[in-house]
């Protein structure tokens, strides 16, 4: 059996810190180190100034810390990131490289795997060791099938999705990072990051870090007991509860499909909010569906939602067929308005 060298890789955020997914992946890398007999564990960092990041990870038990830093490495840029990561991989002699699936690394790491003649698996959702061999888990077909796989080829690069492990927050210890010199020619510095374009926080209804996923269904746009539709009121109630609870907003397919048919629907949601078989599979500790039927193609998107609750007028809705932990048979307009008031 070959002795593995596990390399944990991270890049800094603009403020020099490590992102949530980077700290989660560190927990994963440490767990892997604990399980793989005789493995060496090292860590590598890239960024403008990596000292805070190295300090944050210093208690992880890595035998060596490598750093490529300086103004040239502050920004997310394929050419400089790939050169930096390649240098760290070569210096460490890594056979297994564990990295967070950030947009920055998602761009650079596949290229590094190619330069080193390695193999890569992205969107890793878990790993285990059996008979001294590493096995990883990965979802296929919108997470409806989970495959367990292993590889003989080395180096083996793994990028971990967020939500798989808790964030590492162990106490720092004194460590000395080994600084690697990577010289970039002008041809590797052609790309410049000039700024960010992102929607205003208040317009951002998709919040991956939220404790609660609030899912709206088509019932919000249906005729209610008085025979009328109440779109304005529905929009107010939904926005209000999002605001009060800081929840992330999900939707059924039917609700976001309405906009493409020229109906009046909610301006604050789009297909990006759609949860389900042909939508997203978000991860949140809790979920609350309102005015959504709970049909299977929708509910498969709730795979990673911890505690599930639903509000529906129909006691025989899909949620009541074993898909939710709690179903409130009630008018969501009245109930959610009351919840917001209490919040
Ligand atoms: C191949 C395929 C892929 C699909 N992929 C997806 C997907 O990714 N995501 C997805 O969501 N769907 C998907 N669907 C569609 C899915 O099967 C359902 O059609 C859809 O989820 C239904 O949306 P809904 O629950 O919002 O609407 P409806 O089924 O119309 O349900 C509305 C609900 O609102 C309730 N209601 C109305 N008024 C109130 C009130 N005042 N208070 C409380 N409850 C009220 C009603 O009782 C009803 O249960 C897919 C379908 C197929 C065939």
C-alpha cells in the first residue's frame, strides 16, 4: 500500500479570511487524515496575504504549511492560481489533494490536475476509508443517485461542496508557513479583476447560508376563498417573512414557470429559485413550504433539507403523504402573515 500525502488547499477571501466552505473542507481533510493509516497531512494557501488564513487553520495538525502569496495572487485568476497551486502540489508531493469547491478553485484546479497528470472528482459529497483505501461519494442525476467510487491514479484531486462537514474552528497554534516563490510573466497576468457585480443584498432571495428554506408554490397565485387572486398581498406576505426570518427563498417549478407564460408573478423570484428534479437541491437545516403541493419532482430537491414542514389547505397534499415531518392544514396567507407579525 502506498503511503498517501493529503494536501489541503485553500485560497483567501478579499479580507484575508477563509470562506465557510474552505473551513468545512478543512474538517473533511482532517477526518481523512485521521482515517488513512500512515498518511502525511500538509496544507497549502494562495492569496494576497495568507497569514490570517494560515493562522486560522494552524491547529489542523498538518506537518507542513505552504504559501504562495503577494499582490499577484490576491485575485481570482486562472493563470496565476494554476501556477501557484501547481507549485504547492509539486513541493508537497501530494497524492490526494482536497480543496473547497469555490468558484475560484472550480476554475483553476481542473487545470492543475491536468498539469500534474492527475485525476479529479468535483462536487464530492463525502468520503470514507475502507480497507485502507479512500472512497468518495458523489451525486449523479440531480443527486438522485449517489455513487461511491475509488481511484488508483495519483495525484487525485477532490473538490468538496459546501454543507458536507461542519466548519473547523480549532484554536490556533504557532506554525511557520514555507513560502514558495512563483514568478509570473506578463502573459500570466493578462486577466484583471476590476470589481464585482452582484444584486443588492435585499434583492438577493437565494441565501445558501440561511437556516431556513422558505418555499413558495403556485397556491399564492390561485383564487382564494373569496374567489379572487391576491398577488399583491401574496408578494407582501412572502417578502415580509423572508425579511423577518432571513430565510432563503425556494419555489416550485409551476410558480416560476408562470412568468414565462406572461402571467403576473413575483418579480423577486426566477427559475434560479426553483427547487426540485429540474431545479436545485439546496442544503438548509429547516424547510417550510407554503402553497406548494409537495409532488415528488419537487420534493426530490429537498434531499438535503433537515426538518421539513408544509402549510397547505389540502390535508391530502403530497407533503402529508410522508414527505414532511409536520403539515399545517391552514390558509398560508393568514398563517404566514401571523408568523411575520410574531417575528
Ligand atoms: C419531468 C418533470 C420535472 C419536474 N421538475 C420539477 C422541479 O424541479 N421542481 C418543481 O417544483 N416541480 C417540478 N415538476 C412539477 C411538479 O410535478 C409539480 O407540478 C409542481 O411542483 C407543482 O407546483 P405547486 O405545488 O406550486 O403547484 P400546485 O400543484 O398547483 O399546488 C398548489 C398548492 O397550493 C395549495 N394552496 C392554495 N391556496 C392555499 C392557501 N391559501 N394556503 C395553503 N395552501 C394553499 C393547494 O392546496 C395546492 O396543494 C416537474 C415535473 C416533471 C414532469
